């Protein structure tokens, strides 16, 4: 492989820690639970996109770009980290966000503005066309834009998660621990594709479970083909001689609830339980949904009690503050300064 020779702009604080979730495991009656803390990658409150952006920004700088352009939801973790990466690298940043500008920015959107990104509000149906227009406009002005796909999910970005699996393998070896299952959120595909490529690179024997955040069973075959395409692009980019097919990917499609960004009891319970048991904060769109799936799978005895499951925390906590009304629906405050408790 040639990963060390690839253009890379260092952004992340690595390695991210692995912690044992003893209290949560005890609460659930097993199995043993670990968490990989990619919420602590360090860039603008962290998250998984920082690993991808090291290689994306590296390529942008190598190509002489002066502006990063990308898109996402109004509370996009990817856009927030892209804006931060641009600031760190001395580049401008143009963000296309779904919807209309709110009166008061909150969560990731507040951070986008603080980080100096120029924000364009578009309807989701118009986003692809606008993504083509903005780079053309920038080039006419003499700028040199570099396009980053949604989620940073292409072969260049997914390279960050090949390295992440190499990092995980080294950490587990140093801890003398074995992991039987890895569970993580899966949406734009780059994280899962990189993890699967990295697992093959390292000879990792555990099972890899992506939890779909925004695609249902009907999208399954298409999504798994997309994952294979990204994985093959990644393998080619890093110089790893392997081919991947849709059957190499396991995705759980049973936890979509009301759809992307719609908070349900699944996410509320997962956020509350991990916070109250372990002091770890997860978000309502990605890690909350993936952790909710993990809780359900544990209760359904999908894992043996003697197995070890690692939850890969991909970040997203800044968006919690924009969802306060949805997240506090099941809580009441008994008195000033009292601990929040589940409502009846």
C-alpha cells in the first residue's frame, strides 16, 4: 500500500481512545461493551469527518485549491468539520445547506458561521444543480474550488477509515483485547467503506454492522453497491489489491423511525442511557440512532454474553442543542437543579 505517500493535511488528534462501557453493559446484562471515541478527533468539537478531511484537504492543497465546497443538512456535522478544516488550512469554505436560514443559528450552524464559512441555503431538490453552479462561479472569479462530496464519502475521504482500522487493530493488540462485533452509523457510506477495506487490510475477524440512518430496505441493494463502489475506489487509491462487492457489507435497515433527523423514542432513550450510565454524549441523528439499534440488538440477544461489541462513536453532539425540544419531550424537571428523569 501507499497510504504514507498520499497527500494528507493533519487535522485529527489521534489515536482516539477506546473506553469500556462497564455501567451500560451491567445495565443491559451484557455483552462486554467498548466505545471508540471518534467524537474526540479534536477539530471543532470532533467527529468522524475529520479523518476523511485529512486526505481530502491534503489533495485539495496538492491541487492548488483555495476554496472548499461541500453540502449537507442544516445541522450537518460534515459541513461544520469542513468549515473548520478550511480555516485550519487557510482556505475559504462554501457550504450548501438544505432549507431556509433560521432567525437564530444554533448547534452546528452557529459553528459554521463562527468558522467563517459562506452559507448558501437551497431546497434539497435544487442542491445538485447548485453544487455545479457555485464552483463555476468561483472559477469565473479566478478562484480554485475543490469539491468535497456529501459526507466526504469517496475513495479519498474513506482512506481515513482504512487508517482508523489500522489504528484500532494496534490499540486492541496493545490492550490484548478481541472485538467480535463493531457497530456504527452508516449514511453517505465513506466511513463504512473505509472500515471494511481497513478490516481486510488488517485481517480483522470481527463482524462489521452498519446501521442505516436514512435508507430503508428498498434502498438496500443500491446502497450496498454504492458502498462497494466507494470501497473499490478506496482500495485503488491506497494501492491495496482487493475487490469488494455488495455482499461484503452488512447494513441494518430496521431503525429509521420517522426518517432522517426525526427524533423518536429510540434515539431519546439511547442518548439518555449512555449519558446517565457513562457520561458520554451522542447525537440525535447518527450516533443516537446507531446506539438505539445496538440497545435493541442486545435486548434481542443478537450477541452472546461472552462476546465483546465495540460501538464506534462518530460524533455529532453539537447538533443536540438545535433539537432541545425534541430531546426533552420525555423528561420533566422535578425541582430547580434536580436531575432530569424519564416521564411516566
